[in-house]
C-alpha cells in the first residue's frame, strides 16, 4: 500500500511542480507554442503506449465527441488561462488557486448534473471562497509580485478543468485511460495548431538547452508520467482515498515557488493556504462506510 500512496503523492507533486515550470516557460515562449509542442510530444509518446497497454485505438463517435470537449475545456481553456495568468501573477498564488478545484467541481455538479451537495461539500465551498478572498487581499496589498487579473485568469483555468472533470464523469469506465488521453492530446494539438502557426518564429528560443529541457520535462511529466503514476496508484489504494493526495498539488506548487523561484510568502498567503487546504481535504476526504 505504501507504493500506491507514493505513486499518488508523486503524481500530484509533479503536477504542483509544473506550475513553477510553466511560469518559467511562459517567460520564454508564447503560450500557444508551449501547449502545442507539449501536446505533440505527448501524442508521440502516448500512441505506442496506448497500443502496447490497451490494444486498438478506435472509439465510438460519442466517446470521441466527449473527449474532444474534454480537450477543449481541460487542455485549451485550463492551460491557456493558467499560462496567461502565470505571466501576470506568481506561481505561489496560482498553485493555491488550483486548490479550489474540488469545490468548483462540487458547485458545477450541483448546477449542471443536478447533484445534491451534502453539508460537508458546502463547507468546503465556503472555505475555498474565503481562501480566494485572502488571495484577493494579498493582491490589494501587493508589492509588485502579481496581479488580480492574473489570479482571475488562473481561476478561469480552474473552471475549465472542473468542466473537464464533469465531462469525464459522463464516460467513466467506458474508455481505456491511456487511449482516451491519447485522443484528448491529439484533439488538443489540432485545436492549438491554428494558434501556433503565427508564432512559429518564437521556436528559436528552443535553441537554449534550458528552455527545451524544461519543455520536454513539462510535456512528459504533466501529460504522461503523472497519468501513469496516478492510475497505477488508484489500482491499489482503497476506494475514495486517492482524492486526499491532491493536497500535494498546492503544497508542492507553494514549495517550488518560494524555495526555487524566490517568491514572497506573506501571512495573508499563509491564511489563504490554510483555508484552501482545509477546503480541499474536506471535499476529498473519504466518508466513513
């Protein structure tokens, strides 16, 4: 069981670390190019993996349409908004805002799928709202290290990711995981291609080994390795416990932002961090029985 927990924790830690990596990339390359190359690299790696692990790549038109919508919201909207926001705000605050995802998914499920929210979920939503309020206060007293617009763009990305999660619920168990991810990345690349063509000249920045290395790391960890680690851990971990490990995402993002990028961590950030982590754990901690 320790192996399963380690796989789940490492998967989320890599997602959190990629917030800082994405900020570094956004300072060197156009957002569309980062995403287009990332999806292309993922497609190249996932195609043989899907064939080897799950066989044929064919799917029904209904599943493909759902995956195309997931690509639109979960890849394009989430990543475009996140990377655009990271150009304006700090990796620390972006990572903390990502912790609102379970609360946003809960609200989306209630509004769109007509799911009933138990009191614990409402409490998680309330804590997430107060946590976001703390980050807004941090921006009011800002010292030039971020912007409210950047935070709002990151939150827009969270809304896109929440839509991806809700769409994924509609086809849960109907599509092989690696094959579904291959199709999502392929659809994402095709959607991004028109945005990449006008900025092809910026590819000259990839001549810098540091930039190209970061891009390869970002592509493989966020689109391939995280996925494989997560589902490997879920096969062994007790049902319902996996969501708790999403707490590693904002924690790792904060550690990378402060420790490696040198971003300031104020008392207001600390208050927001505590509120958002409590919200996340409250929303994802498994129920008894």
